[in-house]
C-alpha cells in the first residue's frame, strides 16, 4: 500500500516521502496513529503543491540573500569605545552588537549566531566580518572600532 508520511519515522522515511508499506503496517499502525495518509490522487496533488511552494519560497530566499550579499559590500559599521593608550578597549564589540547595529543602521535583520566572530573584538582597528545569510551564501561587512 502506498502512503505519504506525515512525520519523520526512524528507519521508514522522512516527512512528505511516498513509501510502499505493507498493508498490515499501514492499516494497523501508520494510518490509525496519523503518521501517514493514503497516497491517493488528492493527497499526492496536495503534496506536490506543498513541495512546489516550499521550493519557490527557498528560491526567493536564496535570491534575496544573494542580493543582500552584494549590497553588504558597501555597508560599514563604526563603533566608538573607550580605549587605553595601547589600543586595548575597555569593553568589546560582540556578534550581538554587530547584529543590532546592522538592524538599526541598514534595517537588515541578522541573527547574532550568523555573525562569524570567533572572539569579541577587543582592540581598535578595521575588521572584515563574515555574515552567513543562507546556505553557502555569505556577505562581508566592514567594521571600524575607534576610540571614543
């Protein structure tokens, strides 16, 4: 019996996958527990529609990420922090600070986890920071840390 899985089931398949399950397994386990639905024409058409919508949404997100990556080359953030004579700062610039400032100045919402910063910036200078926008797409952001 052909069924469409509604949830991921270990060692059976992933959500949205059409599988060929034995009649007893499908009728006695998958269907009563609502883990799958029968793969008739209506359900198959609905599945195809959902997959097409997801693909379109993913393609649009990817296109927007590529466009933002190009725009980001011209973005520049400046942080004014108190610093000592040797260039060491009293405080630091973190990934959260960069994400917040990027949102304030350019209205670009980026999760702080997407800002590739190994350690917080604790010295004055100019930095090029990588920001992950989508799978395989990232943008470079210029960050200046100057003394206040």
